[in-house]
């Protein structure tokens, strides 16, 4: 993991576990403007459901990519590389993350 200098002073996002069953873990993530999730690696495949339109940036340590997010347009990812998610918007960004247990 390689933290970028410009990310060190960013506020941190807040993740709240809403529900956990034997098959899934549901989180609500709230990201103030400019916030980041912090470095993490998912232990399960997961689905993200955006609750706010805007952009999200992902820093993998070697590459930064921003993507346009639309309210309710979900996407999924497999267990993957360590990364840090960044809110580049001038407004709070909120999404639901559903981790799928095997």
C-alpha cells in the first residue's frame, strides 16, 4: 500500500454495520466532501448501491481512477486488491455496501 501525500490530511469516511446474517454483511458508508475510507481489502465479494449521484475515486497504490456513480445503479466487485476510496465531490457521498459471505 502506498499512501499519497495529498490523502494523508483527508477526513475519514464512517462505515456503520446495519445488518449481519450468515449470508451477508450490510454497511452504510458516509463520506464527507474529500473524505476517504482508508486502506482496506475486502474479505468477501461485494455489491455497492450508490445513494447519491457523483464521483468516487479509487486509489490502488499505483493507479487512481474516478468513476461516475448514479443513484441506485449498483455494481459488484470480487475480493480484490487493497485500495482506498475517495470522495472527490463537494458534497457528502453515501452508499450501501453488501458483502456476500460464502
